[in-house]
C-alpha cells in the first residue's frame, strides 16, 4: 500500500545556508565567551592550584573552537582540507603571539606555555574533527594523532597533578608539608633556591633545602595549603641551621582578606615576627592566637589562611637552611 504524506519537506540550498549561518554565529558567540580565558587573569593567586591550572586550559578550548569555525562553510564556500591546515596553523601562530602581546595591557605577562596551549587546541581540532585528517593517510594519520594525544596529555598533567596533590594535602592535614610525597614542592614559591633532599642531619625522610641569597629579602612561601586552622592551637616549623653564627628570620602569615580588601598587603595587617635560628635543629612553635590577633584593626580569619612565608634580610653571604616539616598542633604552650 502506498503511503501519501500530506506535507512534503524539502531542504533547499537556502535552508542549508541558513542553518550553517546559525551554527557559525553560535561558534562566534562561543569564541567571544572563551576569550575570557585569554584576556582575564582568572582565579586569584590564593585560589586553589587546580582551578588556576584548569583556567589555563581555556586556551585549548578557544583555539579548538576557532579551528572548527575556520573549517565551516561561509556563504556556501569552504576551504579545502589542506588549506584549513595551513590557515589554522598560521592563524594560531599570528593570533597566539598577538594575544600574548595584548595581555600586557590586561595586567598579564606573556608566556610561551600559553602559545603551546594555543597550538594544542588547534592540533586537537585538526586531528580529530571529522574529515580534517584526510590530507594525511594510512599509518601517518595514526602517528600524528598519537603525537597530538601525547602533546595534550603533557598540557593536562599540571591540572591532574594539582588535583592529586590537593587530595594528598587534605589527607596529610594538619601537617602542611613534610616533603614525603612527590608533588609537595609545587606548593611552595619564592626567590630562594629550593630542592628536596633525603635524610639530612640525622633526620629520616625528606627535607626542603633552601638556598638563601644576599638580596634585600630572600626566602620561600607556602601558597597552596589547607586554609581552615580554627581547630588548632599552634603552628610548628622544624628548621636545621648548619652555621655557628645565629641567623634572624622573619615568619609571615596572612589570610585572604589581607590580599583582597583595600588597601592590600599592609604590614600592619598580617603576622610578621622575627625568630632566631641557632646552630642545629630549631623547633619554632607559634601560638595561633598570636597570629589571629596580629592585624592592628581586626582579627585574622583563621578559616581563610592563604600564605605562610619565612625569609632573611640582607645577608652578607648566601646561606643554606633545611626545613623538615611544617604542621599545626593542639599542644598549648605552658
């Protein structure tokens, strides 16, 4: 029996063009949204490390979308596959370099790693969007795709490692750092040289070797750490000092308000005290009540601690000290 439909749907060229324009408009809108990853600095310095690393991956999203847009037909015309490859690589190079220059005016610094992320997004699109790998054939296709996957995994690794170390840090707490896990060094920043050594000065396990310089301030800071300290009484540091002449160091602690509320980073709005290191192992114990009361005009928010630093000032010669661990405890000083 023959079935007769009352309405016949016919898609003509104009309808296809209209559909293509809608998709292209959607891609342009998505590119405009993704451009935030390129020109806005993203999460603040005190944000969790994995969030900052995830933000950096926005370069991959932006350039993947850009290549997809370049591969789309425009007003009924479409570039050949070989031309798409050539145009995509040239656009990535020129526009990627231009973005790094433009970022200067948005308060960001240029980075070769950002340009590498740009190419990662471009290569992912070229390698895995349907039809764009046809210029390469056979085994060469597979080899190129394997290389692209490896390149992408390389760029994903900082995010994955940050997630891993954040979970390790949660499990270690109230130990903030003892250098017994593989990624702890990434929690620390500073202008002093840093490296992890083993079993120094009779201590089992690992220690952080810190090479202090002769500049005005030389030291290290822990910028990625569990911030909720309200259930503890003391901050403890175990530091080895291998010289006879005592050394004065400054220990600094601040919360998120110190970095976000104007005026920022006031000396009077943080904990900033000097301690003297003697030859051998030094056990420094700081009551968290003293840290809480340190700001002049408020109490420090002990649920939002974002930085613990220590440094020396204007040394006559370079010196090396060793940090075994830094941790919180509930033991109250007598």
